[in-house]
């Protein structure tokens, strides 16, 4: 199972909606309370869980959400070539 955590991509939204040069507050006001389209999100965390079914329950084999600091990460960076968490 994968889980993506995102934050609004204010610069992308601003560029697409003629708001370049506006403050973050002004861009957030333009977005409003609605959930922005996925294209206007930046991924900040990718988490993964690997489990298998036992006769009467799910058993967790591995879980991870490695910290990559300021750089962007992608799903393939979480797993090594054998499918293990890096």
C-alpha cells in the first residue's frame, strides 16, 4: 500500500492562473477552501506498507517513509532492486 502526502503547489497554481508575483496569502485565497486539483500539489512524503494475509489477520512485513530532506523523492527511491525498503 502506498500513501502520498502533498501540499499545495502555490507557484504552479499561480503560474496557471495568472497570479505570478502575488503573495502566498493571495494565491491561497484564490485556491479557496476547496481541494486543489492534483496537478497543483507537490509530494512531500511517500510512505509504503508491505503486508501479507495470515489465516485470520494481516501481518505487516515492512513499513517505511524515509526522510529525504529538501530534495524530492519518488517511489522507486523507497525500494531497492529486490523490493526491500532502502
